[in-house]
C-alpha cells in the first residue's frame, strides 16, 4: 500500500478533519533520504492502517503548508490529532527506530 | 551458507559486489534501510569520477553502480546490520528484521558518518535550522542568511549549492586556509553571496525552537562574538563507522579499521574491509571503489584457498605469498 498524496487543497479534509491520527510525510523528489524512507512508511501504513493514516505532502508543490508547519529539514513527519500537531520526527530512520518514535500512535 | 556477504552500499560496497559477482560468488549485499547508496546520495554533481566528462549526479552514479552489481547476480537487502559474529570460519550477520545470514568471507564497507560539533544544543536544534544535508534542506532557506561550518570539499560544495537559495552564506573555518581542492575553493571564493570567516569555530548555537545564530570563537585570540543566522549547515568531516566491530577488529589510531599493508585484510581471517572505513585520508568515491576492488580480490583469493585445501592455514600461506610480492593475477591464473 502506497501512502496517498495530500495537497494544499485537500489538507484540511484529509488531515485536519480526519477522525484518525494522521502522519504527514513532508518530502520532495530531490531529497534522497525521503525516497529511501518512503517504503518503510508504506509498510508502517499497511501494518497499522486501523490506527494511523499516513499521507505524503510534496513540499515543492505545497510550499505554503511547508512554511506554515515550519519545515526546515526533510524528511519530516508530523502526526496530527484533531487538527493539531502532536508529534514531530525528523530525518530518515530505520523501521524499528521510526516505530519506536511513533509507538504512542501505532500500538 | 554463502561465499560472501558485503556490508555497505557506497562505492566500495557496490564495486566489491561487481567484482565478487563477476567471480560468480553470488554476493549478498546489505545496503542499510535508509542510507542506501551512502554519502554520494546527498551530493549533487560529481565531477571527479572518471568516465563521466560532463559530471554525474551522486544518486545517479550510485544507481548505476547498483545496477551493475545486480546485473552480475548481486543480491541486495535493504536492512541494517545489528550484530556480527566474526570469529571462526563462519561469519554471521544479523539484521534488523531478525534474520541471520552466514558466509565464509565478509567485506565490511560501512563508510563514515557526519561528525557532529559536539555542542549540547545540537540534538534539540537538529532539523530546526541545523542541518547535515544541504541538498535536502537548502530549499527551506530561500532569501535567508546561513552559515556552513567547515573547510573541505563538502563544505565548499554545500556553500556553493546553498547560494541557489540563500541570500548570504558564511563559510566558517577554524583555520586561515582551506583543505578543499583548488577548483572547489575558487568556485566558492568567486561567489559573491559567500563570505569567509577565518580562524573561527562555533562555541554555541542560539535558539530554543529554531536556530537564530551562533557564538563564534576566534581560534587564535579566543575572542567570542555573535552572528545572527537562520540556518547552520555542518560539514566538518566524517568519522569511520566502526561501532559494530569494536572489540572484534583491530582499529588504527585514527579510528579506522586496520588492514595489512595495501590489502583489505583485517585482523580477523576471512574479514576484509574497504572504503572510508579504512581510509582516514583520501576518502574519494574513486578511491573507495578501488578499495572495494581490492577487498573483492582478497576475498576471492581467500575463498579459493579455503576450497583448495579446506584449511585456513593454506589461506594464510597464500596471503603471505602476496605479501612477498607475487602478483595476485598470476596466482589466480596459475590456479
């Protein structure tokens, strides 16, 4: 399962108004570590689909949101609950490390 | 059990894989889970790798190396090594997913990791204005004022690259001359957005939720001064990644893995090392690739000797023959 893309147009609906916790992966095509970590996020997404939604936001195409959430390094992962950021993880990490960071939202 | 496992997916690892695969050793290459391709994945144009007169993007070069290794039968695994058992004739490699792989020979080519400044603020501000990857994060510093710390090729490359986005890029270097190659130096010096701050090191990073500036200390006079910044990129060098082999393989004073002479043979029979993890000085894509070749040939030789006599002593005798100046090629052909 590949995490679906959100944009400035769909962000409110898909992320802010989502009933579930949502992890937004802020990424870009030119970011090597973003591409490297992407399959790991897809795995986490399919293994924990009942608890956590995982979506991708391209910072190149959606600069306003990148600015709003003060992204200065990617990949950056922000978990939203009821429209608020409750957790930020920065940088590509191996799956066990990411799972540990996200433990509160996937277990 | 396999013949050979290669740990590392930079130029050393993939070149070793190309050679080992062409020797029909069916290598298994452990590429890591999120750092596949190694350091070159975070660089832009590579202009000094022979055979690419127009230059080639770092990630493209690594993609080609991987394709070449796979073409001859290298199996690539995207996981991290969590532990190693190097004693005895069977080398065991345990991965993050719990699997253990076994081989008669092991090539260790894990490269090096970015050196940190060693300041307490580093952890908190990392990713919040403090970055180790200009190609990843430069985009977020449009029209900002930033600094690059360091005086080598990577620092010059990053500073020059960052002028695409930033209005002003300071290069802070602890000496009054640069270690970078002349062409990279000149490119940075000629760039009007770049200003050099010589004989200075970072004593503190300012900011609670994001970087707002630094305290610079003059390395000659000890005098301190503040510098307002929106971002800070660190390129002060690398340290060999040896944490998995501490206490298992002999290391050098520089912290790299000790190898015998110009070979790749470590202090443990059947374990070979290549690339930045054995090289405190040159650290180039092409020297790492060359080093990977040496490791594959040494490993091939070791395996052949094992097979010939099924005794490790024989491998040592042949290894000594190489030390005495017998050409590897001659030995291999003679067989």
